[in-house]
C-alpha cells in the first residue's frame, strides 16, 4: 500500500498541515520540526503525488518565468532572486528561455508550460500587447521590463530614463564632454535601449552639451559586443573621454578593449555601466554603474503575481511598479 501524508504525520508526530507545509517548503517552520518530517518521509519512502494534489486544489504552486537569455548576467541574477522570493511564499519557479523567438513566447502563454503554472512572469521581446491579450487566458501574468507598457497588464520595471540621466550627469560633472554610448539603438524611443538613450540625451541637453550621433555605437548586448563597439569607434578616429555601456556586460567589454589598447581608465576614458551585476564590483578597475533595484523588482513582482493568484490583488487595471535605483560610484568613473 502506498505511503500517505497521514502516515508521515503520524510517524513525525505532527499535523497533516505541517507535513504539507514542509513539502511546500514554507519558510516559517521550526528547523527541528522540519527535520522530523523529512526523516519520516525518508524512512517511509513517501513520494508526493503532485499531479493529484494539483487536481484537488486547482493549483500547482508553480510560477512560470520567461526570459530572453539566461546567459546574460542581469537575467541570471534576477532569476535567482525571483526563485528565492517565490520560495519564501511557498512557490517554485519554472524557467523558460525564449531567445526572442516568437513561437517560444506564444507557447509560454498557451502550451504545457502555462498549464503547469499558476501564473507567469513574462519578458516578451517579440510579441505585442494585443497578441498577448488575445492568448492570456485567466491565469495572472506580470510583465517584467519595458518592451510593453500597457494598462491592461501588471508591470514591474525600473526607472531606465531617470537612472541613465543620473549616470550621464555624474560623468558630465567629472568634466566628461564626449561620452560614447555603447549598445544604443538610435531608432528606438521605447524599450530598454531607447529609454536609456533618452536619459543620456536629456542629461546632455540640460548640461548644454550638443548631441553627437558619431558617439552612438550600436551592438549586441554582450561583452564582445561592447569590445567591438569601442574598437570601431577607435578605428574610425572618434574621440571620446567616457564610455557609457547600456548594461554592465557592454561596459566591461568596452573597458577591456580600452585597457588592452593602452588607454588608462578612468584617467583618459571613464567607463560606466548599468545593472550593477556582481562582476561590476570585482572588475579591475571596479565599475561605476546604476543599481536598478533588482531586489525590489524581484520581491514586488513575485508578491504581485502571487497576490493575483490568491485573490488578494483584484484591481481591474494593471498595476505598474517602478523600482528605485542607486548610482554606484567606483574606480572606473569616480
């Protein structure tokens, strides 16, 4: 006969609810109690029937997370924080990498991935708002990022434009007048790249510094992209005294290229980034960057999604949250 949760509860000397809480990894359980339950599970060979449990409750206690590229340091760190925040509420996170492929984004909304989860954290790069609304169904969804700003959807994001303006103003205050932007997309006015470029331009205008399109270096948002963009500027003879990478990977690649070409950072060229990934603190020189409130983004997006799932957040309109940011001044642009 199969071992049941009641068997585990009797063996551990606890209630059925306590066994359930241990299985769902609730945070607030006394370690000794948790250990007794785990010992009883191991001794009896109990295996939870997740399918039956979800059929009875209508809930899987699983959240879906769709990110474009888990190799990107920011997304990797964000995913880790989201998982920890979800665990504190008794939920698990299933992760899907979309690679900005339309079919993957669509399947995340409609396929088995969606069926396995109670709600979705979504960073679409290909799908548009109306397409998402048409496929959304009844399960809650929280958008992450800036690709879609639509009142129909819950959204947790960062203050991209304001933060970029603050960083640019810091560079200007240090006497920098020729600030190259690494990874910008000049044709964009929205989205992450567009908003950060808008903040850069706004800060230049406030300082009375003319915008020079020659200082804009589009590239893929990777370290090698940042290095190649700076190499292109140098090879074309474009003069600049600062490089603003629109994320930290770009800035680190840019700084590497400058250093191997014999430039002194920050004496000749200051370098700054955006995201404050762990590597930024340990680079040599350490990287000045914007900390965009990653912990707040993780905590608030998980809380909002779970509150929707559990019926504690019932507003008809989408809730939009912008996390705070901090300028982290380090050696590369003091």
